[in-house]
């Protein structure tokens, strides 16, 4: 049976460098940035570099002495580099950050292609100058701008490289206010952005254009012209979106249904320009220049041309982390082949990750970066085993077996972490990936041919064939998505669970390869630990009883959790509502199964053994919650545990509690600020606990079993 590719000692030096650099970057994420700690890290790094330089000169004279200590110094330098580089752009560390001063206007450059969505332009602005009392000051930092522009859907008013003058009106990016909600603040922080501003097009003044990186500007302009050519020959909107996204990495307006179909079938990676796309470009150019393999000088020329082709395509698609990883690793492989060096795949992977993190340390927190490397490692480690199991001498069956092995191995590498992040698993990923393998390659080749061909009848025919191929792929994926149990949702696993799954895959692979009792026992231990953690989690879910008042701005969403079921009392239309999907369901799905979440419409009557709703009063077990959002008085007294006040009632709290007595007051985001301030003062005067949801975290009450 084929063995996984072995790791030989001394053949993966970059793995040690990567571990030291990665440990430093990880340490920076575990600690809050602090200037004094940053200064100490800088001091340690300078000391380590100075000592290393001295030791180099010393050992040059004394030959082989203290080499072990010098190796430690190298690792220490990379560790401190990781800590320092990840912190240096944070407002707490960067003394020139624009948020540290008071200014009236900011001047900055657009550093990415603006995204167009529903009449808005969204783009990061790199601030370079600020205008205040002391005149114009040089500053640093990035700001995420959302620009309301009536022309943005047709002709964007802002482009990459534009220099803009904007008012200094911004705020910090808020944290996720609800449990399980997407942490947009962390996402932007990984791009060195901690503030955002919402402006109208009339508040922005363009000072200049073409101020960005010339290489990036040229690549974006070239890509835009290629997208325009696709628009000419692909009239169908979905076909145009898929072709632009799959081939050029252009952030096209993919429909929600189409995006969901790719996601639910486990083929979303096809739409993300990644290693597969770079490999296709590499393979195509390599085959076209196969005649150059005979002589050493021609091999060197071929290497240079391939290098230019791969990195030109990476630039064209926007230098995403997954493309950078693939381009970097393929560059190492090509270099080894061109210079007749033995290729060590683990060292190549480590080197590509090391140099990328050296360039941008925050790639380490990028989900695409993580999944890309795990998928490649899964293929390298497990694919030989699957190839041995599915081995066949038939020329048609053999490629199929190899692709099945690669798909399963890639899913084993990236699947557990993807499930941890996205809380779902596509059950038919193997069927979908087997189906899409050839069509995706055909789409890319046809797309390249269409882009190369001049305008005319041949380009028209290729465009028709490309469009029909894409529409066929879309139709099949829609059918796969509709199969029973196509996607298992609501899978909430922790970091520990993910590690146990990886341990299980690792143990099973080595057990089957080596036929070892030790790895058999390791597999049993991994299974036992997974069963234990699953049992404990299931018991905790069943015994958990909570009431959550979610922060959904001006709307209302109250979650009731108990005995493995959950109810949402809300004025929003259905569970498919975007606010429910992104702000409410994640907090409930981590506690109960998705199919056991029920929606109760506001102003309706509802009754089960656990929940009773009538006249905006919710009875959940022994706990009673009332929603009050109008100036209404009650003739009789009503006692509730929680009183939720909405929509700026003019009645005073003192008068209100004469009829409605409560133990806890909750004020949501539908109330104006002056109403909130009044209610806070009145609650304090009447000694009633109050919680304000406006710009605050969801309110949670844990009930006794």
C-alpha cells in the first residue's frame, strides 16, 4: 500500500521557520496590543539580531561553535517579527493613526476595487493626511467607507487609486451584538481596519486619480476590459457572473440562489479563484511549451515564462490568499524542476506559507488561507492511501479513482475547519465535485479561448458554448441541492472537536498504512473522546433553558430555549428573513437543532406545553415577558418578570409600573436616545434593574432547570 509522503529530518527547514513566525503572530492575537509590551518585543528582536550578527562573525573565526544557539536566535527573530508585524498597524501602537487626533477632514487613497451593492459603494480608504487646527498633518491608517451614490449601479463614482477628500466623520466598527453573529469587526481588523464611515456622494471630493499601485491598477483595468468582453458574448446574467468570478476572480453580482447552490453542494471553491485555477493556468502553459524541456537553457526560458504567466494570473484575479498560496508553491516546484533540484513538497508548502506570512502576517486569520493549506496537506497526506485503495489499471477508471481520492482527501483536510466556521456540511460533496471537475476545466479553457479570440463569428460560437456549459452546470447543481439531506445545517463544533476529528483522520490513515496496533488504539481513543464530548454537549443542550432578547435594531426578536426546542417571537416575516438569518439563528442553532426552531409572529396567539403567547405577553415556563410599545394603560394590575419597552412610549415609567409591575426592564433599539435616557433615570429612581439594547449586546436570562 502506498505510504503518505514522508517527512525527513533536515528536509523541511522552512517548517521550523514557519512555526516560529506563526507562533509569534498567534501570540499577538491572544494578547491585547499594548505599547510597553510592543517596545519590549522590539528590544528583544533588536538584541537577537545583534547577537546573531556577532555570532556569525565569531563563528566565522572559530568555525563550528555555538551553531545550536544561533539557530535558536533565528527562531526568536522570526517569533518577535510575527508579534511586532501583527501589532504595528493597530491604533494603540501606531502613533500616527488618524483616530488618535481630532480632525475636520481626511485625505486618502482608495486601495481596493470598490464593491457595488444596492446603490452603495463600499471600499477601504488608506488615509494619508488629515486637516485640523494645526493645518495638514501626515497620518496613517485605513477606513472602510460606505458611499451612497445614485450612479453607483451603472458607473461607479469611485475607482481604485482615486485620491479623495472626505469629512472626518467615522466611528469604530461595532462588535457582534448577538451570540453567534458574524464578527465583522474582527474581519475588518484582519485587514488593518478599525473604523468605518457612512457618507453621501456629495460629501466626497475627488482630488486625483491613478494614485495606487501601478501594477495593481493595470491588472484591474485589464480585468475590467476582459469582463466587458464577457458581457458582450454572455447575455445570461448568471452565466456572466459565473464566468467572471470563476475565470477572472471578479466580484460579480452572483444571485443569492446560485451562490447558495454552490455552497450547499460543496463546490463553492470553484467560484473562489484558488489553487485549482492556478494549476490549470500552469498546466496549460506548460503543455504549450513542452517542446522546451529538451535543453537546459530552454528549460530556464520556460521557467521564466511560466513564472510570469502564473503571477500575471494571480495579479489579474486580485492576489487573494488562496491564489498567492498556490502561485508561491507552484513557483517553488517550478524552480526545483528548472534547476534539477529534488522537490520536497512539505518544505515547499512551508516556504510558501512562511513568505506569505512574512509579507502579510494577518493572512493567518484568513479563512481561505487556512482552508487552502489544510486541503493541500490533506491531499498530500491521504491521497496516496486512497489511490492505493481505488487502484485500477483501466485507463478510464484510474483517473476517476485518483480524483475521488483527491476530493475525499481535500475534504478531510479542510472539512472539519470549514464545518467549525460555517456550521454546515454538504452530504453530496463527492458527487457534486465529480460532476463539476470536467465542466469547470472546460469553462476555464473556453473562457480563455473567448478572451483570446478577436471579435467575430468564432468568438460568438465559443461564447454560446461557454454560456450553455455554465447554465448546464448551474442546472445540475440546483438538482443536487434539492436532493434529500443535501446539506446538514446547524452543526456547531468547537476548536477541541475539530482537533479531535483531525486526530481521528490522522490515526485512521496511519493505522491503515502501517497496520499498527498503536495507531489502532489511537483511533479508538479519538473515537471515545469524540463520543464523550458529543454526549456532554447534547446533555447541556437538553438541560439549557434561556430567554434571549436579541439586538435587531428597530425590530423585535425574543428567543426562548428549552428542552431541545427554541421559539422566536418576532415581527419579522419568516425564518428566511436576512435579519433573522444573520443575527438571531446563529445564537439558537448552537443550542438546538435547526428543525426544532419555531417562529411565533408578533400579535398572534400561540400555545404549546412550554410556551403561551397572547396579547403580547409571553409565558415561558414560570417566567413571563411582556412587550410594551404603545401608550396604553391597564385597568387591572399585571405582574411580569421582564418588561420589554419599544417605540418611544410617552407614558412615564412610574405611571406604567402602577399597572405593570416587573422585576427587569429591557429597552430595545427602537427607542430614541432621549427616551432611553429618560427611562434609565426613571428606572434608577424606582430601583428597577434596566438593560439598554441600543448599541449593546443581546440580553440573556438563564432559567433554572
